[in-house]
């Protein structure tokens, strides 16, 4: 148990220190691949880091102090959710805390009383409601396949949980598009040069606070890709490591492909499709597991 | 280390113009010229932008709009006037409601010549502009209270 504890703490520290860099590089590669898909040269791989450094050097001007505080809370809670996940603790708690983080972002947007930010915040709430059922079903599936909500129990499993939860995995990939804010579901706050509602949730957030949001986004990307990798962990460390890395690369490439091939949808369609997918894929998978 | 030079985000406003320069600015953002390789992002939100790209002349109606956008941008920021109209009124100079170039209402840091401008010359202005941006950032760092007042005017 002592070794477990040390391992947990070690993983948590590695996550806090390394995740922003990994997230930034992933986001840089994302922009480069996107540019290539559009027949452009594209920015440098380190572009997201330059952007954040620039934002940190901007004049500080805020709409109100509460907004900065909530943005900071957003960053802190995203990091806490990541720590919980990567130190192998409770997945359910991780899900709850990441939702709490998005609530702080929503409150930050509302606090500015700007019409664009407010519309963005409303859409962000809809996004949370769209992905939440599927994520909850995923947590239930994890419990049924794994016998516990704890991530570290996966390392003792004979088979990776993807074997039991193939449909839930597909459903999760569907809502992942909402979570990583990719087209067609980037309705509350879009990336790079795709404009929507000026900048949605972040319209009134600028300078240092905007930099914090970017950094939180790097942490989030790493966390969500961790969720993807979770499906491929089992008792054989080498094989699971290979499977995890491969799955993360394939899934993220798929997200970029989807991002570049679909136009933004209305929130009504987003709600409809995400709930249908959650009920269909998640529900059928859970039912099959219950029968078996 | 700072990313100011490598990540100029722009906001584009088209004043009283024939729309020729407007379309050339958009051309600069298309895959053919690909402004994003210099880190340029077209933000559409003054609070996120570093470079204010103005095309077209200033008239009585858009005076306040241009001022508003400029005031909402955070320091360090620069203004690039694109085309003959934005530089000094161009073909509309003598019109009854035109006050002249962008520098009539806000300080301009770089002037791009041409009627219409070429995307290449806009890039030149932005590359020259980021140097001014960097100077302004350092000035801002030194005197964190007072707004820096650098009157470097680059002809691009
Ligand atoms: S400078 Fe020439 S091309 Fe550009 S807006 Fe004025 S008239 Fe049109």
C-alpha cells in the first residue's frame, strides 16, 4: 500500500508538471495537421506556447475581479480533476470535478453581463448537459467491467475494459468532440480562427485570464486523452502502453478529421444526437453487460 | 522570453472604402498566403487582438467605431493603416463627410501603401509591426502604470 501511495503522488506530480507541455504540443500538432488538411503551411508546433506567453505579457484589464477569480478556479479544478485521474483514484470524482470546473467557467462568462459571453455561457451549459449522460454511463460501465470506480484496479484486470465496453467507447468518442471543443460542436467557444458569437464564453476574458483558459485547455486535453487510454489498460504493462499510445493518436487524429470536415451545428441537433448516442450505445452496452 | 513577436492576433475593420483593400486583407488570410504561418489569427474580438488592421478612410459615422475598437484593445497594441484610403483618405479624400486617414482618430504605427494593397505588403507591415509591438511591450513592462507612448512610424 505504501508503494501505491508513493506511485500515486509521483503520477500526480508528473501530471501537474508535464501535462501543460504535452497539451501544448498536442494543440500545436493539431493546428499544424489542420493547416495541412486545408493545404496551408500552418504555424509552428510551439505556436500555442507563444500565444500564451504573449497573453501573459498583456496589460491587465478585467471586466470585474470576480471573473478573474472564477477563471482561476476553473484552472485549479481542471488540475485537481487531472490529479485524481492520473494518480489512479476515483473516476467518478474526476468526472464530478471536471464538471464543477466547467461550471466555474460558465459563471465567469455570466459575470461579465456581455451578450456574447452570456449566449456563450448558455451554450456551454447545453454542452455540459449533452456530454454528461454519456460520461455518467461510461462511469457506470467502468464500474460494471472493472468492479470498482478506481482507475488503479484496471492494472490488475485480465482484459482491457474496451472488450466489455466497445459501444460505450464509441459513444464516448462522440461526446469527446464536444469536450475538446471541436467542430461540429464548438458552439460555445471556438478555436483558432473559427469565429462564433465573437468568441463565446471568452469574449470578455482577455490577457492573463485568457492565458489561464488556454492552459486549462491543455490540461483538459491531456485528461480526456487519458480517459481514452483508460479503455486499453490491463495487467500487461507493455502491451497496454502500446495500445494506449496508439489509441490516443488514432482518436485525436479522428477528432481533427471531424473538426475539418463538419460545419458547426445548432444546439438542438447537438442535444438530440448526443442523447440518442448516449441512450443507444451506452444503454445497449449496459444492458448486455447486465445480461452477461 | 516572450511570444509577442510570434503571435500577432489581428482584428480587421473596413471603413469608408471601395472594399478592394478589405478583400486583399481577407486574401492574406486564405490558404494561398496563409497568414497563420506567422502566428496570425483573425480574432474578431478587440479584447483578444494585438494588431488593428484598418482599411478605408475615416468618415463622420465610423469615427467612433474605430475609436471604440482601439480603446477596447489591450496594450501592447499597434495600428496598421492599409491602403491609400486608410493612409490619407485616398480617392475619397475630398468627400463631404470624409475626415481623412485613420491617423485622424487613433495613432497609426504602420502605413501600407497601394490601391489596393497587396497581401505581401500587408505581411511586410505586420512583420515590421511586431517589432514595434515588442518595443511597446518592453516599455509597458518598465512603466507598468503609464501607457507607453512610442511614436515609431514605419513606412512599409
Ligand atoms: S485604397 Fe484603393 S483599393 Fe483600397 S479601399 Fe481605397 S480605393 Fe479601394
